[in-house]
């Protein structure tokens, strides 16, 4: 049973993780690999709306995707895009990245190798990873504008789509922890975390929503 306070705290983290960027046409759209084919569908939707002339899908496999996506996350994303009518010439694949930092660095390298001039990037991730993706890209991809995007949905809709509310809250907590500790490790830029968000995070940690936390002394601070 999830308490009313935990629901409110989770929704607070959900809102913070989303950047609320206004979408506009960019040089390229980069879809970050994961278990969620919704990222590929959103990339295609934005392509069809003229928001980017080229799609890059990035991602290898992980313990959570190897069964569902045995050919690799980026490859399965590409297949989804082609099924939906995107021409093969408009899709590049980066099949080696195993974390967000590699997603950014390897996608940048693929575009450079292809001779694509990039001044702006439409960065597409899962809804609760918009801010993490943005902060990582800002650190590792200088000189370009980053616009963060995801499948438009409410917290409740996302919970319904996953079917496991505790897992979703655990993921929200884990993503917030990384925003707190990764800047010091050089993985992303530092961003202001409002007190209300930090307090919600701390309450959820105390409630035991910790399965996605990294093992560190700062995990609950």
C-alpha cells in the first residue's frame, strides 16, 4: 500500500524530472535506449511533425533489456521506426552505449563520422529521465542547444503503463540521487534541487523506496 504522502512525494519528483522544454525543430533527434519502446515511438512522432530530419538511436543491452531486445536497444528502436514508415536514410544507430554518458558521447561521435552538422539536439528519454539526460548532455556535448523531450503522460499514466508503482517510485528516487551525486563525479552539470523536491526524496528514501539507489553515504542526504 502506497501512502498518500508517498504518492504526493513521488509526483513531486516526477514533475521535477521533467524539464518542460518547448519543442522546436532541431538538427537531430537522439533517442536514448532503454526497455521502453515508447522512446522510439515518440522520436518517430516528432520526426513526422518535422521536429528533426534525422534520428539517432543509441543503446546496447542491459540486464533489463537483453531478453526483450536481444539485438540491442538501438537496433530494436530502429526497427520500430522503419515499421512506422521512417526511411532508413533518416535513421542512424549507435549500438554500443551502456549508460547515459556513453549514449551522449557515442551518438556525438556517430554524427561527426557521418558529417552531420549539429547545432541543436532533441534529446528523447523516458519521462522521468528528462532532467538526467539534459544534465549529462550539457556536460558532454558543448556548443549545441539541448532540448529534452519524452512521451507526454502524467505520473498516474506512467504508473499504469509500467504496472508496478513501487518500481516506478524507486526509479524516480534513483534518478534524483544521480542528479545529486553525479555532478561531483564529473558526469553531468549541477542543477538546483528545490528544498521541496529534496525533502520529498528524503521521505521516500526513509519509506524504503531504495532499490535503484547507488551504494553511497550520500544516498539519503
